C-alpha cells in the first residue's frame, strides 16, 4: 500500500468512526437512560431476582450499594482464581497445566477490575473453559459494575432529599441483559462475517507453502472480541491482541472494533443528561471529552507520522510495531481510543512508538481515562472533575459552588479530592518502589526490563499507570510475569478500581440526600462553553502537576535528546 493510499484509508476510518458515533449518540444514550428509569422488569430478570433473593422494588443506601459492589467483585476474584488453579481437570482445557499462583491472582484481579492486564500468552496459558466461564463472564459483569456505579452517581445528582441511590443487583442485571448482551451478540455476528475466528478446534497443524508445518490456534474468538471492546475490557484471546489477524483481520474490522469500544462511553453523557432532566449538561460533558480526545489523537498521529524520537534516523521508523493493513492513522486512532477509554486493547505495539508518541497513550491514562473513558468509569470520573471545576469556579467568583442544584460543600470536595489522588499515589509509589528497593530493582533488571535506561523507566511507569487506571495495555518490552510485578500490579489494580468506586458511591449518597438549591444570578452555568473550557483545563492541569516530574525522567528525557 502506498503512503498516499494508507493516508486516505486512515482518514476514511476516522471519518467513519466520527459519523457513526454522532448517529449513535442520541438513540443509544436514550436507551441507556431508559434501562435505569424503567419500572418494568423482564421475565428472565424476575426469575434471576427470585433465584438470588433480591427484591427489585427495594432500593439501597450508598453503604449498602457499596457492599453489594465489593462482595460481588470479591466473589468474582475467588471464582476466576479457582478456575485457573483447577484448569488441568476442567473440560476443554486443551491439556494446559494449572496457572501458577501469582499469575492466577494477577489475572483474576485483572479481569474482575475491568483492567484485563495480561502477563501471559493467552492461547498458550488458558483453555476454553477458563476463557469463557472465567474471563468472558467477567468481561460482561465488570463492565456492568462500572455502568452501575456511574448510574448511582447520576441518581445522586437527579434526586432530592433521598436516602437511596438505586439497587446494585437490579442495575447490574439490567446492564447485562438489556445493553451488553444484545449488543455483543450483534457485534460477534458481524465479526464472524468479517472473518474473525469462532470455533473450538484447539491447535491445528497445517502445512506451509515451503513444505514445513505450523500450529494454528483456534477458539471462540469473535464472541470474546465483541464484549472485549464493547465493555472496554481489552484482554485479547491471543497474545498479539487486536493486531492478530484472527482477532482483527481487516481495516473495516478495525473500524468496527474502535466503534465498539467508544459507543457506550460516548453515549453515557446523553444518558446522564436525560436522567438529570437537562440534555445540555450531557452535551457539556461530551464536549469536554471531545476536546481532550481530539487533542490526544492529533498529537499521537502527528508524532508517529513525524517519526522523531527513539530512532528517527531509521527508514520507516514510524511503522515499527504497526500492522501494514492498518497504517499509521488506523494504528494511532486505535491507540488513542483504547487509552482514552479504559479498554487497553492494542492493534499496534505502544512500546515501539516513538518516545514522545508512546508518551501520549500514557498521558491519556494519567488523565484518568475520561475522554470518553471506560463504560461507566469515564462518566463518573468526568463528573468528579466537574465537581472540582465548579468548586474552582466558585472560588473565582466568591460564591458557594453548586452543580445541578446541589451545593458542593466540604464533604463533597473532600471525596472528590481523594478520588483524584488515589491513582497518582498508586502509580508513583509502585514505580518508585520498583527502583528504590535494591533487591527488586536487581531482579527487574535481570528478568523484566529488556530496555535499560530511560526507556526501561517508561516501561515500568506505563505498567503501573495502566494497572492503577484499570486500562490493561502495556509497553510490551517489560516482562511482567514475575513475583513482584504480579503482586504489585495486582494490588494497584484492586485499589485503583475499588477505592475510587467507594468514594464515588459515598459522593452519590451525600448528593442524593440534599434538597435542590434554586439557581441564582451567582450560580455558575454548567452547560455553556465557558464551563467546558474550565472543566478541560482542570483535567489537564491536575494531570500535569501530578505527573510532569516523572514524565521528564522517562519519555520526555528520551524523546527530547
């Protein structure tokens, strides 16, 4: 493919993604809002409620909702861990051995937290039972947990003088049955038609054109690929993830997968606007997300097209680690989308990007993956920043800050401040300990870091950024299947997922309990371009002040030499 043809193919992919997202925004957002405001339960849902002993008409306080999230997730970790340890005796295990304890812990935590960090080659480590009953199930329910938490926070803004924020079990089940399952079935059928593998053939030995033999892995790939992208999960059936032709064979499946991972996060602001009774609020949140996304994808595309950084003198350096069938624009669009959301899937190797180009996906995660973010987590992350933005705006004009008729007092701003501090603490502490403790550093230099120097620092920083922000993508030059990294990254994933969720649900409870405050002449309008600008600046400044020092030691030091 010529450079010109590749360029126009990339432009066509971007235009298609934008057009389809515009067309999906209102109907999908309205459907999501309807799921959580409907009083009717489907017959299969009523059967599940009876089975688990849930009264669908009974709502929960914020602490009870939080307990539901934590207990459900803890059971998920134990179940996925047990499946991996018992793999050798399970059907359809492909004669693969049990997964070692440390790796099993890391993988169980990874999929339950919607991170899908993979320190292993999936096709050589996990049989079909673990892939389907363990990982694929968590792809559905971990995504549903994120959406449920976001909806609970939206109810906090929408309700007045209320003691409850919904029912976690109802929100969870409705998300799976009415949103994720129907859409993933349609997406899987489309992927199969497009050539993505879907079978149970195991490993097949075939002859090559040179007279040799090759072993090809099969499996139920399309069904897992669909929910992997739709739920912003990201864990691949194969080690090469969406760069593998069995997962992503053509430029058009590439477009479809990008659309899948963006569809629900982009529609969530519409659902937010509908549920609070003001569509303009949803447009304002979406506008802030869009500004950040455009800046990010433009920057990484420009830097990779320029090809300046790690090896600018090499011919074709900008195509290193990228698939020819996608080109630079198809690769950078995917890289931007997967790290602006919490997906973590890759169709090119971020470790092979130029130094500054590879920094952009890292910064996307450091922003908190809010543009548009993961399913649910993107919306609640941006709403927390909106709380901080109106607080800053209130300080500027000397008025008590309000957002959607709710006063932002000391309790709300403390919860929001703690929320934005959690992941930086985890990222910077994990990275620092990896190099500060002599025994760990020596072990990592011997077994994990194959690119010593500043790029090695970038690889470790990227790993902890990805884990704490529940993204799951990696700078692939880092070997992470070691006792230290399996444990440290697992802890970062757990704390990076559930501490923010606890804070968000506590914030939802305090907001729901408030009565609506009437707007006055001093109320900051939150649906106008000025607020969009303020919200965008707050998101960027918080990230810059937190992470700039460590970025100067890694990708900036490498790329600006």
